[in-house]
C-alpha cells in the first residue's frame, strides 16, 4: 500500500480547515460561519473549535446552538474540564428555559447531575 494514499484524507481535511479559517477571517462576526467552522474543527482541532465558539458566544450570548456545542465540546474533553462542561450545561438550560425550547431527545438537565458530580459541585 502506498503510504501517500493513507494521508490523502488527512490532507483533504487540512484543506477544508484552511478554507474555514479563511472564511472566518473574511467574516469574523458571522455567527453562522463561526458555528460551521467550529463544527468542522470539532474533532481534529478542538481548541480552535472552542475559540470560535467562545467568540460566537461573545457576539450572541444567548445563542442556543453555541451553548449546545460548547456543552458537548467540554463534555468530551474529560478530566480537567468538568467545571466548563457544568457551566455550559447550566447556560444551555437557562437559554432553553427562557426561550421555552423543549428538546426531549437531548435534555441537558439529564446530564446536569452527572456533570455536577464530575465537577464535584454538590450545591
């Protein structure tokens, strides 16, 4: 097997990431672009994804999708990010309660107890 062929998907992914970075650079205040770029970078470049989501949160603090993506990102980072995950989950619940958004398939309140336990937040 040619080793170059094995790297082709990764090279393509890097081209996609580069294109998203350019798009963000050209449109730094577009919530839609920040979210889409963060989604693209989520698994390969999670720290970059976090930066984009935090920027989007600054632009639109009550954006439900941004809150949801941050909750998921921190929840998957594991040890050391329990407080971030818990805060993001609480923020998402607040946004959904304010907007009366009920999402039965993904209730963050079901995660809240688990995240609070992991974060050692027993209040």
